[in-house]
C-alpha cells in the first residue's frame, strides 16, 4: 500500500479542526472519512476527493483534475487531483472544501473508525 506520507500529513493538518475525521486504508491508499463517510484520499502521489456528481463535474473543469477511476471504473463525483494542483495549503484546502461539505451532508455511519 503506497501513498505519499507527506501529502497525508498535509491533509491531516488541513482537516485537524474538522470533527469526526477518521482514516482507513482503502483503494490501495489512505482515505479520510467524516463520521464514517469517505471524503478524500491519497492514491500514490495524488489526492482524490468525493463530492456530489454536480460539484464533481465543476471540479473536473479545473486544472490538474481528472476522473478518479479505481480499478478502471470511473466514479461520478470523484475527482483525482495531480500533485501540481496541490502546491500549497491554500490550493489543498480548495480541493478539500467541497469534499468535506459533501461528507458532512451525509448521515453518519454507525461506527466510524479511528476518529480524532
């Protein structure tokens, strides 16, 4: 399971004020969950975010974005962000914001793993 540990630390710092954040190894990388709902993750050197299909379509028009397709299957509302789109904390937060909003809008899962 390989993922960029530095990027994981950056995501942790960017989400440290968010209640109910947990981590789980999934998709061959590290995923971050909000109240048990997948919000974002790290796949190798890239970030992926989960949003509504409408918000995902808008994010795909941004530079450095592509469809996230684990196992070759594209997923609506899931966007992969290349390393160049994550150059600083502000850029990272701009990708995380819609993912956090979407995850917060979902009902909490019964048992979230390793929340902080």
